[in-house]
């Protein structure tokens, strides 16, 4: 077991922030439709679909006014992938090469991000010369650590690696490190899926680089043309997937598509358990509810799924939903149980982020409408904190308020500092410095979907404007007001094996100490692919001050192999995270 130490320098960098606050720190370099944190770095990577871009240096951080200079790659393509250094706010252009519009992502065991799928070559009014079709593309982005003068990695792109064309699929990492890719549509630039273009299949990307088995059909995603306007069936894009801890250490995955749910074993291609339909209608795109696996706790690691908000199946005007439900999918008679209501009313396109203190912050989205281009109105500006361990009726707390609307195509993600990076918003889908629906669509509220008139109406009002947004914010959770008394990890193993007992040290860890391991995941469209957290068995050691005896997760169904953030929490106040690899 190799042990490393870290400098006290990082502790001071965020010591001046106020609790439960938003602050604007930089510009994103592209509209932030997708985001992930490459392990061993102080960066995030933003991805967007391909279109014109004025989000580089020169964005006015107060007003949001765009830069006057186009932000382009060296090959004369507009920048649509950007590395953002969140300590310095520096930007580095990346080259995804193929259209990443509404792609998916999951991490390989070594921390490489596997970014899959995308869209055709449409790009608004931007030329697509040198751009590749993204629908069968796999892009790999390696982790750090980076050189002292910065990161140099870029996407390694294979345009025909997927077995079929996918737009709006979901990906997660399985117990052996393989990446699972589920669902999607055969074509893009639509809001609702249809039977003729539906892709009700799944496939694997093998962790060892070997050839994947043929893709397989997935019944929960199937529907016929007679159900094209049945939202419970056709609202099935970006299905919700959560790997569940289980005694068999198998690939048992909670799967939610529309309003239908089950536990599926994607390694053996069989249903493990049918689950009841979630009440209230479909919760996947464009229904777009917040869905998370609540933080696990060793040794039981009992999984609970929380689903909040989203949009109703009302046609032509979906309504934002304010209800929340929990289910324990491993229970013999699993049922959906009504939880606390969202305190600010209905909210769709919520970004849920697991925080190291065991709570969940929910932010972004809107109080009216659904996901999709110009499909929402009334931005949700206030963050909400959900405490899963609080008594029922007391689980939500209202938190800080942002001044920046974060509508369709916005993101939020946990940083190793314990803060949340927030970016994006682009209801037009393509570049639009105004964001007024009546200017963009003279036929409002009607619009085209897959070549014909949609059965939904656009929900943005004709007199409001939500332009392409480039400003980046940091949300500081309530525990950040104790930043000067945070524990500080001074020694830890850089890698551990499942079930291994190990020691670590954290200055300031004196009592009521908790150790957690977390994935930030790949975030897009309110779907947090692979995001998960577990509280490890941990006790203060008798070997000396600040020494903690810890036990790694029992098996890969609890946390699949990969590179994780390791946290020490004392009296509810988390340290900054360090990176630790978990392997078989």
C-alpha cells in the first residue's frame, strides 16, 4: 500500500468564501451542456453540441454579455470542448472532432472518461467542414496527473465504435469496469422519441479493450407507433441507471424509463426484479426528474433511489412536478413511498449533486414546462438542500439564490474542494445571444419534431429571453462557513483493493469522524451518470493523533473499480478530497 502526503497550500485557496452562496468566477469557453471532472486534476471538462461560440476570454462576468471574439479551434472549427481550470479560471481548447450533442459518459477503471454517442452534423448557422457524425462515436479522455505547466491530454476519437447510432443514451460503469451504454434515438434534434427512430438496445465497451458482444434488445425501452404520444412510454431518452449493491456482487442495475422501472442484470441479459411504475407520470427526458442513489453506508450498503420533480405527461403543455418519491429496489416488496415535496413548488431539469456531508443539493432548471429547446419557463434560482437522514417533513432546506438562470442545457458538479461548480444554460440549443423564442420560432408555440409538428407546445413565453450562458459559478454549501476548521488529509493510500483495511491521517479529525468515497460522475440534462457515494467503515485509531482505520468497499457492486474522491468529515464538516483508486 503506497502512501502519499499533500501540501497545506490547497486548504487556503477557498478559505474566504461565505456559506450557502453563489459567486461568479469565470467563463466556460463553450456552452456547458455536459461536464466531468478528470481525476487527479484541478480541472473540469465542458462539452457542447457544435455551433458558433463566443464564450472565450472577454465574457462580461457581471452582465453575461458575450465576448466579441469568436472562440475557435486551430482547425477552424468552433470550440465545443473546453478544459476549465477551476482554481485559475484558465481555458484550454479541446478537439472532440465529432458532434457531441446530447452524448453520455462513464469512467474506465483507470479514470479515463469514456464519452459516447452524439448527433449528426447539423450546427445551426455554423459550417460543419471537418466535423464528424457523433452518433456511433466513442471519445476517450485520459486522467491526470498533469505536468507542472498544465494538462496536455485531449480526446482520442473513434467515430464508428458503437454498434448502432445513439442520441440521448445513458452510460454507467459496471462491476468489472466495462461501460454500459443504454438506449437513445437513431436521429437527433427532437424533443420526444418515436417508435421509428427509437433505439431500444444496450451494448458494452469492454474495459480490457476486447471486442464487445453484440448489442441486445431492452424491453423496458420498447414501444410501438401507437404509443408515440403516450409519454409514459415515449419519454424514454436518457434512462436512469444506478448500479445496486447486492449479495451476488452482480451487475444489478436499477433502470427507469418513462414511468417504468425494474432491476436488470446487464451481464446476463435478464430482469432481476420488476418494480412498480413510479407515480405521477414519466420521469425521463423530456420529463427530466432528479434521480439519485442516496449515499450508501457500510456495512449494509442498502440502496435507496430518490426521484424528485420533473414534468408531467400533460399534452400539449407539460407541468413541472413538485413531488418526490423513494424506493428501496432490493426490498422483497419494493414500493414507491411519497417523500417531502419540493419546497418551491414544481421543478424540472433539476441538477442533484451528492455532497460529502451526506446531503444532496438540488439546483438549476425551471418551475414550468419540461426539458427541451424553449420548453421551460420561470427559472429555478434557489438551491435546495435535501437531508436523507432528517425526519420526514424536514428533509428540505432552502439555500442560496443565484442571479443567473440555469435553464435547459445547464450543469452542476462536485469539486474536490467540496464546492459545486455550476455552468451552462442554452434553451435555443444553438448559439443565441438573445434567447427569445418568438424571434427564433415565428410559429410559436408549435414546433417541428422528427420532421412533423410536435404534439407538445413550447413553454417559454414569447416576451422572455434566456441567451446562451457562458458564466461559471461556484456554489458554496453551508459547511463552507467552517472552512478554517476543516479537517485536512495528510496521509492516505493512493490505491486500495476491495475489503482492504487501511490507515489514513487527517489533521483536525478528533471526534464524530466519517470517511466517504464518492464519484462526481458525468453530468448532462440533469442526469448524473455514475454519481455515487458511500460512507466507509472507519474509526479513530489508537495508533496516534488523527489516524483513522478504514475499510474499503466490500465489492464492486458497492463502488465499481475506478478513481474516487476520498473525504474525511468531522462533525459534519468535510475536508477537501484526495484521489484514491479502488481496484480488484
